C-alpha cells in the first residue's frame, strides 16, 4: 500500500504518516474502519476471517511487544487457522 500511495503522491517523501483506512480509501475509493483491539486472539481471527471472506481489504499494524516491527502496516493477503 505504501508503495502505491508513494507513486500516487510522487514520492515516499510526500507521504506524511496517515492511516491504513486513509490509504485504502485513497487507493480504492472504499470506506473503512479502525478496529482497535479484541478480547482474544480467537475474536480477532473470527473477525478477520469473516471480513476476508466477504472480500474486504485488510491490514494490521503492530504493537510493542507483539514480535512484529512496531508502527508498521502489514497487508493481509490471506487468513488461515494454523493448529
């Protein structure tokens, strides 16, 4: 998403923060929503799987201590349950 937005605005330097909802709206014209947190990993999985199955564009950002790069946006390409 970041690369596409940078192409749209002319450079990475032209990007000034923003949010995934803004980026998705800018690139697709579709609306979006911020979902801050879930009570459990299972609740998150059910939400993500349902949205993905409906064809929604999904992205997630990381929190400190999650094991992912902090303050980075990840595009969700698929939702699978791994036992």
